[in-house]
C-alpha cells in the first residue's frame, strides 16, 4: 500500500533504532526514504540487552522478515535475591534480545544506499510543504522530515521549545559477559531466569541475551547485567572520566573505565550485592555505564517535521520501553499515512496518539525510579544536551 499522494520523499535525521524503525516502515509504504547518521560504520554488537516487547517483536516479523523467537533468549521465571542469599522465584515468561540484534535486523531490511553514515545533518529548514535537510554542502528537499537524533537532539528546538534531557541523579553500570566465560555453576544459576536484587537505593538485574551474530545457542550467548547506583553531579563527572583523563559526560563506553573507578565498583559490589551478582561484576572485563535521563515534550510536530524516539521522550530503562516506544512511533505513522484522509489529518492523529503514550511511559519511569529510592519524583538536576 502507498501513503498519501503529496508525500513521496522522507528524510530521517539519525540512524539509530528510532530512525531505522521509521525508515523501514515508510520504505514499506513505497516512499523514497533516506537516513543521515553522524556516526560511521555499524556499532559494536557487544552492547546492552533489551527486553523484547510485543511491538518490537511484531515489527521484526512484519517488516524485517525475522522470526523474533529465533533471535531472542526466552526466560521462564523471575528470581529475586535478598542480601543474605535467599531467592524467591515466580513464573513469568519473557524474551530477551540485544540492541545489536535489533539494529542488525533493521539495517539489513533497509537498502544500503538509503543509509548515509558519517554524514551529520548540519541544518534542517522546515517549510510548509516539507523541509530542506543540509549535509555538508548539499541540501535535500523532502516532503516529510523526521528528527530521530536521540536524547541530546540538536534539532529538537525546531519542533518544540521544551524537552531537553535532564539528569535523574543516578547511573546504570552495565556489563556483558560471554556465557562460555562464566563458571558453569554460575551460568546454571541464571539460566532461564530474569534476576533482580532491590537493595538500599539501588537495583541490580541480569539475564542472558543473544551472542555473536544473534546466536541463541546455550553456551554461546551473553550474560547482560545492569546495576543502578546513585551518583551526584561531581560523582558522575568522576566516573565518566576515562582511564586517560578524558571526560565523556553522560556515558562511558566499554574498555575505558578508569582503574580507580573499577576498583571502587568492585568494592561496592563486594559490600552490597548478593554473592552470585557480585561474581558477575567480578567476571566483567569491560564494564560501561550511562547516566539515567528524563526528557518530555509537549509537541512532536511542526508542520511536516516530526520528533520521534528519544528526541521526543527520554524514558528510564526501568520501563523496558524505549525500543518499544520507538517502534510504536513508526508503526503509528505507518498506519496513519494509510488511513487518514489527508496528510495534515494523518500527522495530527499520529502526534495526538504518540504524545499520550510518551507522557504515560515517561511518568511510569519517574515513578519506578522513585519507588526504588533512586531519585525524587521530579528531577532537580540541570538540563543537559541541546534542544536547538
């Protein structure tokens, strides 16, 4: 099926998951879609795990021809640790996937010539009939522009005066371990389990995710863990300063953690975590971390320029909804362009639905952070990133 007759070209600013969901879905509508991404090459697949939510699973099957069951790791139970080592287990089926597996499926579904990496968008000029997207010396006229350049969006201000991300007062330390590198008894303890530990102003969780090339074969998968820890602004600056003394601001990639920060992390694990979880931290060669951010907007559309993904709402990882939200943004637009009587009606309906959903997930994430004792109900830290 095709979209409305006055939309034939689409330009997407940002080539991460949010931009790719839109690119794949709108290409399926027969539109001429191009994606401009500032980074070069495909990201490393050793990154974080994600709970596979229904919308993402449906998207992979419907638009990418990927069976979600073949690229995800099932869990059958949740297990909850106490500090003294006791465990409570309850049945709950879920599927776990890696960010890299989703990214690969989306990139493989999009014609390679439509993805322009290493080409940052230097300016975006909305017009009544679309927008002009500038990359280097070139200007690209499009009927529809989609801003999907993440939480620190450089173009958000073209759509809304609000929405710049704010630091929530805590970070997520993360680790990924090859299953084959874990002691057998430790691997067995976490097999088929989504594990949690809720401590004093902290939370730790872990589960298996696919390994290299999306393999889900036991023994070749990866263990993914996340540990939420409070950190004030000076501490955030300290722990995101790498081993060479270079500050990274809001995150620290694998392999760059400073020796003292790693030593402190191990000491904290030995003092606060149940033994099996502590062992996971100890077996992690290259922990990394990200600051937890909040971001919300009051509008997602300016004419034919749209905000999507984390450029619109930055939701906390506790919701397990960031990828699902980005997929739903794209799915909703796909259906709106098919069903609405006009372009304006389609984009208006899309914005109304996505604003309501984004606000609900945003509030849920803030509430969960508060319940875990990680932050106050409303953040008080300063704005980060750029909104224009």
